[in-house]
């Protein structure tokens, strides 16, 4: 009997552990600091949160490091601090790239996230050339919808894209506002591309009045492109 029971017990332990693990491959996000820095995966367990990155070097003698003061920030502003880094040195030490085009893959480990967390910011709090990702989406269903929308938008007509992003924005509840500003920007751009300046103006003003996180960043982005109503 013991020979038969032991594998079942082990299976239950393994299954229980898997139930407490969530993996988001290439999650969507609203904005990022470095063009060649990619967020490849977020893995959440009951013990820790591991964030995976990939950075491509595009300059001669390029270097990179991670400040110990790097945080995951919850939607309401609470911070949890970096616990460990793997594959990248802690500043002021630097990883020196050997050539242009070289990629550096590294992992940052944080404490476990609170259950039910739908989005986060990842921010390096330093003095120079700090990296950040805003509005990282930790919602599998929403990530799937966003991926489908961005794929369709690359191939679709501006007026169709306008309706597409509007439908997603209007369906997002209060637990998923991290990506909200980016959806506004896509709606405004689609309206302009379709020649509908009135619609673009309406959505620009809605963005300005909205409670979207970091709304001023999105307005500045649009203003820098000459879009202002």
C-alpha cells in the first residue's frame, strides 16, 4: 500500500505547487524607458516574483547594471524591493558588452505579489539612465485580447482600429487600469489616421480628464508628436 500511496502524495504536492504559480510570457505594458530592453516573462509563485529581461546592445562599449534600489510598485503606490539579481551586476559594477548586437538576458527577483494583483510598475530608482516599465499587465485574458488587437491593428484600417481599441478600453474595469493610457493613445492615433479630427479631439480630452495612471506622460507623448487639442 505504501508504494502506491507515495506517488499520489508526491503528485498532490507537485500539483499544489503548480496551482500557486503564474507565468506571463511577454506581458503587455503601457510604456518603457529603454528601446532595446525587453520584458520577456513574469513568474509569480507563493515564495517570490521573478521578472525576466533581455537587453540588446547597440553601441560600441555599451554597459548595463541594475541598481539595488529597484522596485515593483503596486497600483496604489506600495513598493516591494529587489531581493536578488541573476545574470547582471549590481551598480556601480557594470556588464560590458563585447559587441554591437550582443544580448544580455537577466532575472530580477522580488518578494511574492499579493494575490489578485492585475498590473504593476517595475522601476529602477537611481540617478542616471534608470529603466522602468509602466503598466505591466498580469491578466491572461486581457493580455490575449491586447495581443489580438495589436496584431489586427497592424493589418487593419484606422477606422476599424478605432473601434477595436475603444471596445477594449470600455470593457476594462477598475482592476486593470495600468494599460489604460496606451489604449487612449491608440484610439487617438487611429482617429487621426482615419481623418477624424473631431473624434481624436474628443478622446484626447477624455484622456486629459481620466484617472489613467501617469496620464501626464501620455499627454506629453502626444504633445511631442504635435497632437494637442
